[in-house]
C-alpha cells in the first residue's frame, strides 16, 4: 500500500483563521479524498481531489469553506477557512490503492485540529 | 440518502472468543465493502475488503457478504486484547461514486483477558 503523510499532525487555531493541511503520497495515485471525523463520530467524505481540475464536493461541503488543491498525482492540500469551534475535527486524506481491477482505499495519519 | 448501519456497541468478548460485527447498507447497487479498524487516536486501518457474495478469510478475520440481504459482517476468531478498537464498516456504491466511501458509525470492541 502507498505511504501517506500529512502535515501538520495537529494544530490549535483561533476562530476566524485558516489552516492548510498537506497530504503527500510516496507514489502516484489516481484518486485522493478528504474526510472529516468529528469527535466521537465516524468519517464523512468532504470532497474528491481531482488532479488538474476543481475538487468535487459532497453535499454540505463548499469550496469557499474547504478549498482543495491537487497539483499532481502525489500531493493535495485542504484548507479549512474562517474556522469556528465546530470545525474541530480530525481531517484525513485517503488514496486509492488498486488491487488488480478492484479498488480499495488507504488513509493517512490524520490532522487533529482544535479551534478555540 | 445512502446509509450504512452497524450494530450498536460496545461489544465485549473474552479473550479467545469469536467477535461478530454486523453492518447493513441501504444502497442495493453498492459494489465494494470494507472493514477498517481504528485504534483510539489513530487513523483507520484497512483489515478486510470483500466484493462478491460469500465468505472471505484472512488469518483470524472472515468477512461475509450477502448482497440480497444488504448485509456484511466481520468475524474475528480467537479474539485478542490487541483487537480492542473501533471497527468501521464502509461501503462504496461504485459507478459515478467510484472511490467514495460511506461509513457506518462504528462498533467499539473490547476484548478482555
């Protein structure tokens, strides 16, 4: 499976500020995704990061709040903009890891964000 | 709305027993099914994937899929205290939703010595 790293691993931010999270993969991957895991909750998909085009956002998530970049096949960023305490979550990137014709998905270590 | 439901926990089993985790999904067109293990403070770790009806075994883990009943389960044989974690069921609808996973709420498993 691909080795995925995220920066920062954790951060404490003030409300109204923005944080950019980086996701780096050690090999080229077709698909990269960003998920959010709120405290005590399961994972929710924020968006699919598309290389060379705008990200595809899920219902309830918008580009102005969560702008995403994907400049190449090994790197993506997620920005959490104008943060509020409700944005306190773990943010995880994931990548596809195709096994033959069947897809699977691996997660990075996550970024733990606390907004005060 | 596509939903994935897991049996409510927490689930507590003695060491050496079989732990049974269950998951149902609402989208009949779903094509890929996954079980992730998540230790506290860590990210999800893929432990099993299954794509066709029947059983799939990998060491102490067995995944079972029944598409007609929209049901997927995970059996852990000879449970160990190190298996204590939250187990997440995830489903991919495929097609235009390729790669997009919908997760259940997770089942907390505790294996006590």
